[in-house]
């Protein structure tokens, strides 16, 4: 989620708008593999998720495509997560394997180990604080994952987990297999009024952000480039072989230090190889958000990971500067008829087909590199511009900028919020001060990244 534009009138947002107007590749894919034959294992990284693990597992029990294995990796939490998970699995008949660590070492080793030690076709990552609201979530992700050999990851739409969403899942037959009662005493409801208020503020802010990002920015990237910069890592299906190959390539270089948020690094790395990360609009998952006082830390993790990934995969960011070279190549191919001959010879057709391998990226870049370049430009440029206006006391331009941005952001948010437009209008107004406060906090992220890069030389970035 780190590549959300701060400024709605930004180059990246406009790029997505152009993508929506342009429309997707009209090639009708002819998949080489049948998605129904794919073997799916679900991996659940968890740390102190005793209040969420039953919701997570119950949502798996409701899926139209059932995984072969459910692998719970408890990252040294030492709470009731594992006992409750085992209790639910026994009651619901879920094939559960549990790994318990003595101390916490993070999510990255979990993804790496399961990609190497299991032989599934699809490694589905589902965080312990997330549940799949759509019963067909896994089915749709696997189905789309197998539309082309170049698709490496697929995720649905992710929205905040609210009390009413938890309550609705607790009323399902799959959930009741565990407690067997008419009502469920949700521990979240006992957190107290103040915690509920902090959580509501976060959920409201994140709902506005996620709807704007996923239904506008990511959707535009999907139809324009056939990919998004990175999957949303809390509920994502990966082709296991691609993830294994990725760790085999980068572990000798970085170890497990795949930036401060592994899904962003993985997304960049897959794009760097010419693979695609896709997002579906028709299935939904819910993830627990941190209370509002913890937002700056999470924003730091996401934003710093994005900047770190830009540093590691700078060839993707240089894509706009290689456009003339790529244009010349395509023109030569067209003149010689080579491109058309290759297309005619393909028995297996795939949308957004492109050559695989880092060598091609280094020479020509990747289409999705445009989005990455624009995202990096606005992430640095917009906060810097605001700071300059503040320092120079240019109050009128500052006010005009903020008001114009707010008007356009509200218009886009209302447009993409079908069925709840009036409510989202008022929510968008409500979260504007918090949004701008986090822009200020994100300036610290950029300063810290610059310090790591040019002064301390620290490259051990790890969530």
C-alpha cells in the first residue's frame, strides 16, 4: 500500500486515469495450464493473533477451493494463537500444520521456507490478522493466476476489518463449529471505549485510502500495464516456483533483509523479471488495522520499503528514460515483420506478454516502471513542495494547493465508492487533517532513508 499518491493531481494518479480511459489489452488469453489442477497451500504468518486466528481459519473453511495444507507459523508470540488454532482445526476438520518459533524472526523467512519445503503450485499467504470475506477469494485468485505464465501474484481488494465484519463472520456455520453457541463474545468488544475510538479513526482513514488506491490507482495500472507495483501481502496467491526462484537469487545478496516490508520488495522483484502482479476487484478480504497512534510507524515501514525497493531496482525507475530506445526497437521489429511473426506463431496467447529476465529490464525497462517512477517522484516532490511553501510563508499558494487537492480527492473517492458515496464524502473530509499530518510524518521517512543511503551506509532493511 506504500505507493498511494499523497497528491491526487499527481503524475501517477493521472497515469492511472489515462489507463482507465485507454482500456486493457484486448488479447483473449488461452491458458496453457488448467487452474483447477493447481495444488494450493495456505501459509499463515502469525504473531500474537489469539483474537483473530479463529476468524482467519473460519474464512478458510468457507472457501469454495479448499487448500491441501494450512500451515500456521507462530513467530514466537507465546500466547493462545496456537492452542486456539488447533482447537478450531479439530472442530472444523481443517488439515493444519503448526510451526512454533522460540523467538520472532519476521514474516520473510516464513514465505521463503514454505516456498522451498513444500511442493504446491500456489503458495497462498494469509496473515493471521486477516480473513477472507468472499468465499470464492482463493478460487478467483488461482483462476486469474493461471490466465498466463507471466502472472506471478494475484490478490483481491483489501479493506479494514470493522466490528460488524467480525460479527458477520462469527454468525456463519463455519465459525460456530468452534464455539457452538448462539452468540460469540468477541474480545475486540471488550477493549474499551477509547480503543474503539482510535480503531474507528484508523479504519475510516484506511477505508478512504484503500478505496482510492485500489479502485482508482491500482485499477488504472491494471488496465494500462497489466500489473500493479506490488501485491497486497496480507492475502495474496503466489506461484510458488517464482517465489522460490526469487529467494534463491536474492538470499545470497540480502539474506532476509528484503526491505522493511517484504511484499513490496517481492512485487518489485517480480516486475523486474517481467512477471505481473494483478489485483481483482470482485473479491474482498478484511485486515485488522493498527490503532491511530501506531499509524506513523506502519506508514514508515511501507514508505521506507518503497524507497528501498526503488534503490535496489533502479532499472525499473529508469524506464521513462529508455522509452526512445524501446520505441526504436518496436519500430524495427514492425518494419521487419518480426513481432507479427512471433505473435502468429504463438499457440498460447497471453495479455500484456513481454520478455522475461532482468537483462531486458536493464536495457529497455518495463511498462510498470512508469508507475514506479511517477510514484517516487510524487512521494519526494509533494511533501518537499509543501515544506517549501511553509518555510517561505507562501500562505495563499499553500491554501489553494490544499483546497484543490481536497476537492479533487473527494470527487475521485465519491466516484469509486458506489453504493456509499454520501458516507465516503463525509469520511473523506473527516480524514483530511490526518492525511496531511501523515504527509509530514512521511518526510521523516525520506530523511531517514537519505541518511541510511548517503551517511550511515546502512542497508540492513528488514521488517
